[in-house]
C-alpha cells in the first residue's frame, strides 16, 4: 500500500482503496492480485467510455480514454473530452481539454499542477493522436 500523489491510499497498479476495502490498507498482495484489481478497475472504466461514445473511434482514442477514466475517475473529465470528440471538435481543442487534467489537490485542498500528471496527459495525447 502507498499514498498516491493525491494522498489516496493505493495498492497494486493504481487501485484506490475503497471504504469497503480497508483490509487492503495492511495487505501485501501478489502480482496476480494486483493484476486482478487492475482488470476490474479497467472494466469499470471501459463501461463508462463505451456508454458515452457516439462516433467511430480508433483503438488509440479508446485506449487513451480508458486510461484517463481509470486515472481521474471523474465523470467530468471524460464526459467533457468525449463530448468534444462526439461533436467533431478539432484535435487542438480535444488535446487542450485532455492536457488540462494535470492537477491534484494539495494538503490545503488547492488544485496544483502535477508534473507526473502533466507527463501522463502528454503521453495520453500522443497515443490518442498517433
């Protein structure tokens, strides 16, 4: 278990420990268990992406959105970007929306730019538009 950059209890490959999973706070998990948590988290993200998508998409677009939904979790993040894609907005507009999701809350509750999230969003944009 570790605290992610946003200060959330996390285990495995980025699984945020939920209130009903308090047993994981002190757990040591195997790689197989970590992969199972990741598979479950990605399945949830995939359902959210598929439910909102209205236009033809490339595999890269799908992969990027699943990554974003897994990482951010916030419906506002993926809904805004999917809305732009569904509306046929420009690549620049879609990319700008994606890159804006690079902040985390500090200990005072303020949003601050995260270097790690900035790098991740750039990588996701590169995947999406390659």
